[in-house]
C-alpha cells in the first residue's frame, strides 16, 4: 500500500490489544482496531517487532530474525477450522500480559491445533501448508530444526548442545531432522498460521486505507537460529562465543553505557555475499509490512564494539559499518526500500552522511524538544519534511508520565507556552504540534491518544522483566472521545479527510 505523502497513525503493539486469551493477537480485536483507526482518519498502524520474544519478554532479542511470534497467532480461526477446542479460560489479566501464565497456556493450545490439523485438514489445506513450507524454506528449515533441538535439549542455548549439532555436522543434522520430524512440523505449522493470519490482517487494513509499519532490530540475538545457522557471519570464537558484542558508550544517562551483548556482524563476509542475508531479511519485512523502521540505524554508519570480556560498555571503540553499500545492494535486488531510520542518540557526521545518501526519513520526538531554545532540532517548527514525528516511542514514558516524572519545571513551562496547553491536555498539545508539523508522517502511541499516565508505559530501557512489554488496554478505556478529537486534529492538519471536521457546506 502506498501511503499518502502527509499522513498519521498510531503506535500500538499487537500484544497490547484486548482479547480473551491473555495477550493481544491477530484475532477480532486487531480488526476492530483497524476500524477504529479508520474512524479517526489514521493511515498508519505501527507495531514493534513481531518476531518471537526473548529474554525479559523483549521482542528485540528474538530466536529468529525471520520467524513470527507464536503468541500472536489468534486461536479463534483455529477453532473455526475445527482444529482446536478451547478449554475453560484461566483468569487472565486484561491490563497486563502475565508471560509466565500465557506462554505455556498458548503453547498447549497451538500443539492441540497442530494435532487437529493433522487429523482433520482438507487436501487443499495440506497442499497450501506444503506450498508455503517450500516457499519459505530458505529460513524456515533452519528455524524449525533449531526450535526442535532447543526443545529436545530443555531450552539449552545452542552452544551448549553436543558438538556435532553445535557445529552443524551434516550427518548429525540429517539424523536430527529424522529424529525430530514431528516437532519440526509443529513449528512449521505455527509459522504457517502466523503468516496466514498476518497476511489476512494486512489485506484488511490496506483495504481500509491503513498501512502497517513493522520494526526491525539491527542486531540478532546470540541464541538464535540465525547465529547458529551462519556463525561465520558473526564475530564468534572457537567455543561459539562472541569475541565482541554490541552496545552504546557511556553518556549523561548511563555512566557505564549499555552493554547489549548481541554478537556483531562480520560485514566483510556479508559484503562478499552481496549482503544476501540482509536482502532476505528485508524481503521478508516487505512481505509483512508496507513500511518498516530499522532500530539503531546509526550502527550501519559506525557501531560500538565492546570486548566480550568487559562487563560494562565503558571499554569499547567505534568501528565503521557497511554504509550505503548495504542499502544499494538491497535496493538493487528488491527495488525502492520503504525504510524509516531510527536515528535517535549520538548522531555523528558519518550517520548524517548515510541518512542523506539513503534518503530514508529520520525520527523526531516531541518529548525531547523543550530542554533548549527555539533552535532545538526536536521542536516541530524546525523539522524537515522527510521525517517521522512521534510524541514518544515505546522506550519513552507516556506524555503524562513525562510531565509528572521526567520534565523539569523549565521544560513544563516551555512546553505549555509552545503547545498552548496545560497539564490536563498536554497529550493533545503534543499530538497537535506533531500533526501540524511538516513531517511526512506523524505517529502517536495509543497511550498518548488516551491521555494515560506512567503506569501504562511499554518499556523502560536498561531494565528487564517487571512491567516491560506487558501493557494492554481494554475497549472501555477508549470511549468515543479520543477518536473524535484525533480525527479533528488529523483533518485540520491535512493528514486525514476533511469530512472529519464536520464543516458546514460552502
């Protein structure tokens, strides 16, 4: 779907949707939300990564850069096909995901559905599954075997498996495919359900004039099918451990910096293969979304390399990344790339040069705008049209949380003067300023559209567990007013249909 040159949308992860099964998914609530977006004049729905969650329930530390999260597979379609009969539902929390309860419960339901498929699927359904497996084999074969082996080894990381499996001995892999054939089919079935449901939702959204925006983390997790399948593409030692890891250096927010721990790419080897792995990854992203954000875009210009032996990010060096050559190779293979560059943080001249060479839109955050004077780059009147403006992202507090806990008295006073609002409507002030800017896209977290406080924050960077990634809402929290006001702002700023203003006829 081609987005209008001037449009807006809402940031809401799939898992935050309402629904009866403990976590948001591709079920009825997702379609209801598309209808809600259309009613508010929005053309964009932004998600977080839809890959399987990793440590701390984070979607940014996944076991696969290609697979979809089993947690997002809706159960209602499986019931409708006759593959699944739902038992009495546990008392799930409607406002937060209890991952410890939800993950095993939904896993049991998916295994029951796969057994139902084996017993009851029609010839046409079996043919569709087989055709999909063949089409996705380039990543699916390694992923499904990886998950089967992880299951067989009680969740052990791949470098703890027996040496023949860890080092991908051909005979050992062939034997494993035979031994774990049933488990491999199960994981393929789950991915087929994910892809089928995701495609159906995308088609529905596009038909309603709503484009989907995905999210790609720049790095992959060490314990991942990607790293296991192609260890030669990463800086790993003879024991399959990273010799250097990713992160960012110390700054005013963190005296130790951030040591993310992801293995780093061997860009020289990727370049020798004309960046085939990245091309395949971007191709899959383009199949699943109309446009997508790449997290930590600056890492393509230069990335921070930390010795794996260092417990913090204090010791590290900046190393040149692949630069524009990466995107030229991908564009040569796939055509024009619908990428948004997350360029927040330390933006050095090499990053600026890469952004200009690529032509990808940059990000602006209104919450960051009030610590300086009228020349501040995040004030809406200073934006360039080739940008995407947010009130905040999933890593920020809500606007009202920022007001209560993050903003200084000076920032509050400046914000009130600039936005012409007070504490009670600061969220609408920021949304209106973002919408009225010249940025091509404006995106608002649903928490800000609803005017919610800090207890509704999605993620606190640098922390694990707790309420991170768990936030959900219920429809009774929404009501009619937020869509009406968002529609008025959208129409008045030229980002939505003028009919939403309900103007009298001329």
